[in-house]
C-alpha cells in the first residue's frame, strides 16, 4: 500500500468516525471486508490486530466506551 493510499484510507476513516452508525452496521462493514467474523473475532490475516487493539485498550489509547460512538 502506498503512502497516498494509506493517507486516503485514514481520511476516509476519520470522516466515517463522524458519521452515526449502529453497532450492527459497523460489524457488517468489518465482516464484509473480511476483517471480522459475525462473532466479532478477527479473521486471518488480521488476527494479530486483536493483540494490538487489546494493548490500546489497556493503555487507554482507545476509549473502552467506544460503543457510545457507534
């Protein structure tokens, strides 16, 4: 992935954070992308992200009340 593609994805993600979506819509988006299964478990090759997200939650870099945003 080029820097330009990465930056475009980051801008898209930031814009989508401002949109109101339901938990179901968010999960569906990740399932359709092949990142999560319907039980919200990471799929291969994204399983390493589970550890990253867990670490971010522990370090409080991600709001543990993220549900209130979606």
